[in-house]
C-alpha cells in the first residue's frame, strides 16, 4: 500500500476499448499498448492493484533503503570483525546454494520432460508403423490432454502466480515492487510440476522462462530460511531478513535460471544485468557469476552421467545445446544481404508479434475473468488444437527420398529424435515436417538448426512450420500453465531464417542452419529488445565465436526496427498487469513540472511528533494506508545556527511496521519524555524491526493506554532522502529509481517560522507517467508536441 493511496475498492477488469478522443483531450492511455487490464482511479496515487501471475493482488513497494535509526546504528557499531566475515561468507554460501539447487532442479525437469515426451512419441511411432493412424492420433491427443490438465489444474486452483513465465514479475520485484506469493514454496512446486506437464504435452512454450522463476523462488526461500509457516531460525540468516539482501539473492536466482536453461553462464549474468535487474554493483556481478558457474558444473556432471545411459531417454536431449561449431563461417560482401534481410524481418515480425500478443492477452483476460473453469477449458482447448495440428499437418507434405550417402540407421529414423523421421513414408523416405512437429520442442530446434543439410527441408514444410508456430505462439502464451517465451520465438525465427537460407541459396555461401540461428536471434531481439545478453547466449549455444560479427549486426538491426514500432514484450506485459514499474529514462515532459507541483496535487502530508500520543498513532494507522510518516519536532530547545527561530525540525521518517511493533510490544510512557538508548535496546532488536507486522485491527489498545506517550526518535530513520520542492520530476524519478527508494520527502525551498519542514512525500505511484498526466492534463499536449518533434 503506497503512501497517500486511496482506499482499495473492488476493481473491475476492462471489457472494451473506449473511442479515441480529439488530440487536445486525448487520454494518456488511449494508446492500447498503455492500457492496463485493471481500471485505475484518476488520481495522482492510484489504488495499488495489479495482476501477479493470473491473480489480482494488492501490491506494496519494497524498502531497499537502509533504515538508519538508533537501533541500526548501534548494531552496526557493535558488529565484530568475525560477524562481518560471517555475513560475507553467508552471502557467498547462499549464492553457491542457489546455483547448486537451480542446476539440480533444472536437470530433473529436463530428465522428466525428455522421458515423458520420449516414451509418448515412441508409442505413437509404433501405432504409425502398424498403420493404425487413428489410434496413434487418439493416444497422442489424450496424452497431451492429460499432461496439460495436470499443469492447468495446479495453476488454476493451487498457485495462480505460477502461471506464465514469471519474468515480468521478477523485473517488477527487482524494480522495488513486492509481488505477493510470487516466490513461495507452493508456487515453486507448482512451477516445477506444471513446467514438466506443459512442455511434455508438446505445447508451444518453453521451460526457459519458468526456470528463471524457479531460480528466483529458490533464492528467496533460502534467504528467508524457508516458508512463512516453517522457517529455519538459524542465527546467520538474520542478516538476510531485509529487502536489500533478498533482492541480491533473487538476482542470482534469475541469472542461474537462464544459465540452467541455455547452459550459458556469462549470458545468464548479462541477462540479469540487461533485462531484469534495476540496481547493480560489482560485488553482485561476482556473486551472480559464481552462481552460474556452479550451475554449469552441475549440468555438466549430470550430462556425463546421462550419456552413460543412466537417465532413460534423457541423454543428448533436454539441455539446449545447438552446436554449429563444425560449420565453416566465411563472409562475402553479398552475405550482408541475407543477414540484413533477416535483421529487418526480425524487427518487423517481433514488433508485430508483440502487438498481436497484446490483443490476444486482452481476449484471454475476458475469458479468464469468468471463472476458474473457463481458465481450465481455455488451456485444454489450446492443447487439443496443438495436438491436432502437430499430428495431422505432416500428412500435407510429400515424402522425401533419403540421400543415398546416408546410412539406413540415420535416414529414415523411427525413434523419438533424429533429422529424418519416416512417419507415414515408405522405406527409404522421410517426412521433413514430421521431423519438426512430432518431436519435443528442443529436438525441433536442433533439427532446424542442423548444419550441412541443405536439401533436408522443403520450402512448403518450412512455410507450414513457420505459420503454425506463429499461431501457436500467439494462442499458447497466456493460458493458465507455466510458460516461457524464449522457445516459441526461437522456433518462429528459425523457421523464416531457414526459409531465407533456402531461397537465397544461389547467392550466399552461409549454411542454412546458421541462417536459422540468425533468424531465431533476430526475432528474439525484435520482440524482447535484448542485444548484448542475447548475443552472448547465442554464442554460448552455438559454440562458435566466428558468428559474433553477423550476430551483432542482426541483433542491432532487429532491435532498431522493433523499437520504432512498440515497446518490448516484457514492458507490454508489465503495463497490462498494472505493475508500477519505473523506467530508467523519464519522459521529456517531466522536466516541465516540479515535485512541489505534485505535492500540491496530493492531500496534506500526515506527520507525527517525536513524542506522540498513543491515541494519535492509532488514529493515523486506522485512517490512512500510508507506510511512512515524517517525524517532526516542533519544540526545538535551541535552534541550530542558521535555522529560523520558531521553525520545526524534521527528525526523519518512521515506518508503519515499526509503529505496529511499538503498539504490539506496548512500549508506552506515562510521562512525555525522551527515552534512553538502553531502554530501546532492552525492548527491541533490529532483527525484530525487519519483520513485517500485521494490521492495526489485530492489535488491542486500552482506553488508559491511549492517553500514554511514545518516543518515536529511536525508531525513526534520521537520514531519509529529501528533494527540494523546485526540483523537476524527471530528476526526482532518476534519484528515486537508482537509489531504490520507497519514500522521497519534499522539503520547502525556504525555512521560516510557520513553514512546515516537509511539504509532501513522493512514492512510486506519484512518479508514474500515467498518474501524473491524469492529475495534470495540460501536460498531454506537451507530450504530444515532443513526439511530433
């Protein structure tokens, strides 16, 4: 609950787009890409509601700022060298555990998916060899239906926050937004089981996004010592009972998840830096790299074990590794043409995919709000459609004779994997479309990325494959199962990349498999707008440094083209969910308004005195939803030099949870006096103050206690960040975001008797462009002029 936010009312989901008004009166969210799925009140501080996973939740901001009250200062001064070393050692230990557990769980997920999907496909191949095609179709569809049913039931009824990739919510958390139930044990378990079921069911989704979420869940649970109900009370874990250290751990978890998905340790670190993290420093860089290094060691160990045949059907499959190191990469001037075409197509198709997916998510929202059964039926309907297409479309293409130079064991194949699947073809022939569709998604990518196979795929098969996965990529994301965007986009991009390679074969020496890799990279950059991290991930995937120049060219072209149309897919999802994410670059029109103007548009700030009555504190907590209150001292005994006579002193900010701690422990004084330092330390510890308390309604205060006093000085953060009222909103936004604040005090430009020491508090909601434009409609015209220029 943000400071000065209005009381939470029942929020309704938008059902229709309003007609676009004239330019002068245009609503700041008339652009459909900026309209959230939740209606928001037209006030400066809107109700803090957002969609987390598939659940509408009440959200709060996180306290990344160090609360420098008397207890914190005493604890910091009293820490011995041993305790400091213990804290540092604990951070590295937890980073190691995050990488270790993420690597183990990722391996188990891959093992389960490859075996479940493998045995399912082997059974289907048996029916096809016996020419029992309808039986094969029934078995294939039923197996996929049941696997999807398991994943959807778990997400709909047990953990709605486990649906989707989880990456937008992780970005929001690292930006300073508390996303409820996003990193709990139930969410972690459902995410693991749901990912296995959804990916093994052959749905057009990947486990890469869920692995990022799984790594973050592991990091969060380790940092807090377990779940809320069953926590380990180890002494060394007390150091991590704060939002700052938990943020660092979740960053390590996110980078470990990417590393586990792609076996790309450096790419995982860069992904966290470029895509999800808002706040970064060199010490965090080292720990994330350490976590990803542990993940790689774990994955390599399991791969060596599985290659010995100890893991069932899991061996060379499962852990994505597209090795094109054997291809000879040499460039000619004419090769720039297909590379540039792929980059242009990637940027255009990526932005088009973002636009269409935004429309689909709105339609899905209308379906999902009807109830849980509708969510389940939507997921099952997509599963049936996917199964029908994957099984029936290979019958549309003609069989291709095997190359005589290939041995019979290679072409055709009847196993669950391989480049030349026989399917319904006679001996010595293979079905190239079945090679791409009747297999796991990972094997499909390996097949289409395969090198030195210039005549393996027919143009018609590649067109069908591309169009099918365009449709599946749009309708699958958004259903109530754990899903990732990486693999669907890779499949789409590789389809048109290989098709361009086939069409331009007479004009270029570049391998078609290499162009498929470039197509996948271009579409990912065009949709997600990543460059550096994506380049490194693909280099680690392909194991070929010679691809670096053309990969960079493709990524730069596709990102530039995509940025000219719309935001990245994750930014669109953040806006749709209503998560108050603060962008790194403020709007240009924000320099035309000051923080003092924002303070004037808000209700008067609620302040407390250093020595306050219990009744006043109870009244404030019951009648407001603010989380921070300025503490002022009106009766300064001797004014400091330069301070006006009669002016009040700003002592700092006290948090709502600390006030609740005071009332809970009944630390009341019968007379109005300042307490001694030892009195505070006797009653409170800094570990207790880090805990989040409940609600004021749960506390009982007698009538006699209401007349007593409380000394707020020892629990007040005496070093809050302040800005002068004449500062521009753009400058204040940069400070707020980069420091990771929850409250930013506005102080007057001049000090004088009768002038309050603080005239307002800025919170995350106050700095959001939409909220500012609704309170100051005249800025919309300035915004339009800047866009025109």
